[in-house]
C-alpha cells in the first residue's frame, strides 16, 4: 500500500474508532508495527493526531470546523491542508537541500555521562561534577547528525523490552527525522554506555551492547524498502556481524553507497571491506587496521594507502585537532581542522560521519563531503552531549568565517 493512501486510511480508521492501537492498525493495513509507528509520527507532526502509549487518537478540535462544513470530510484534502500549515520543527533547517536519503543502521544506547576534572587512576574514586542520562549509541548519534545536516534519514536499531525502549521511541519521535525502525527483544537489555568527560573535553567510554547484538535476518530484510529509497547506507560495528554484513550486502546490491565507520575497532573488520565504498576510521582505528602508528599527517597518508591496498576504495581518517586525511585511490588530501572552543568531544566522530553521509546523499563528491563534515564536527564539539548536533545554517556560516584550504599531500 502506498504511504499516502495508508496514512489516509489510518485517519479514516481513527475517525471511525475514535482511537486505535498500533497492533490493530498493523493487522488491519497489513504492514509492520514499525511502519505504523512511522506513519503515526508523521501524522502527529502534521497536527492530525495525538500519539499515546500503544496507539493514537485524532486531534478532534483540529477537525471540528471541517466536520461542521462537510460531514463526508475529504481526508486527503485535510491532510494536504494540515501539511501546508503544520508547525516547523525548530531543529529543522529550512535552508538545507533536503534531497537524497540516508539509511543508518546501528546502535541505540542509553548514555550515562560523568563530568570529572581528570580521569581516575587505577583503583581511584573521584567525585564527578555532575552526571547526566541521555540517548546515545554511534548509530543513533550519526542518524541525528545526518538529519541535522539536512538529509532525509531512516534509522534502524534494536532495544530491549525494558524501561529504556519507550525512552528510545520518544527520542526519535521528538527528533524529527523522517522515519525509524526500532526492533525489540526480551533476550537482552537496551544497550548502555558509561562515559567520562574531563575538563579538556576528552573522553573514554565503556559500552554494554545488549540488544544491539541480536538483530535478526528477518529484521535486516525489513530494511529493503528504506534502502531502495536511499543513496547512502551508514553503518558502524556496534551490532552483530551477520546483521551488519547482511545490510551492507543488500545496499551494494541496490547500488547504494556504503560508508563504514569501523568503531569500535574489531580485528574482524576486514570481512566488511568487499562491500565498503568509504571507510572512516579515526587515527586509533586506522592505526589498528593498517599496522601503522599514526602520529601526523604523513603517517596517516601511509595508513590510508595500506587500507586501500586491503580492498577499500576511499579512506577518510579523522584526526581531531590535526584535521582529516582522505585518499580516493589516486589522490591523498589533508583538510585542516576548524578552530573550535572545545566543550565535549564525545560526539565528534558521530557528527562527522552523519554529516559526511548527508553531504554524499545530497550529491557532493568525497572531498566536498569531507570538507563539510569537518566543519560540522567542529561545531559539535562546542556542545555538551553526543547527540547535540548543529544545523546546516551554522555549518555554512562556519565555512564562510573560517575558509580552510584542502591541501594535496
């Protein structure tokens, strides 16, 4: 069933029933519960209904005038009218070129962040300045970044059937991205991460993957419609390998550009190279993959060339304050970092990857996309929280203010 027709049918059913559960709508319309949740989120954004636990009901006061004027209300007309008049998400950048779709497959974690003056030594207990609790996971953060950078985004992840599953759904409902698939399991808890951030904005992180490692083949197959619509697939290494491998193979079969962010590093990363178009390690991960100790731009260039020889066409190595080194198999280039007032580097890599995917989906070439992503990441480190991303207008302004030159090396 086409999306617009399905959403019109949802409105009709809600008019008849008053309210309906996700399960009822899923069974009645013959689609998955995740598809229904995505439809309900869209209709809620358009001001047509109210989401509640397990389902939705109509915003009856918004329909009163139309119902008084026409008892055989034209649902499609109403949806078009409300779509034109709906409130704009304040995080949505109207100047962004909203063409090209990114499918992000990855982890959702609950982040527990402790801010400390310095990192503890072995066996030492420190008093944290404060502790915060919020959404995270590399996949989730990168999806938020791609959305903030102006791409249409579908995000797929898996959580446990626990107190955090609704937290995840509420987070993605609120963020405004186009659609998402949140699978659930009672075999593991929702993923979590404990993060320490010091006064310099540096961090170290311990992750418990939980449900992120239990994505099934059937759940991967459900992503085919979203991949078909996408120009770019972005994946990381926080899910079970079979699922990562499966979604990458599907994307390659559909001629979708595949970006692999090899984080956290695992020795088996080579198994994904055959289906990778662009790999985006940081300097530590690139050192582990290549065997070259990266200390500067020249050693990063050497590492990029070795990774290319191992089967990946395009390599982008992020190096924090030293900028970015990229190699397309012929030319190696260096993009210096933008000046930034560093508050928190936790989400810098995720910001870069999400922005890179968004820029590629909008038709930019590798160098242009990496240039944009470098500016985007420089703004992200000025904000607290790994999921707190800048918008496209701020990135464009930074690129105008600090005209960083790309240098062939």
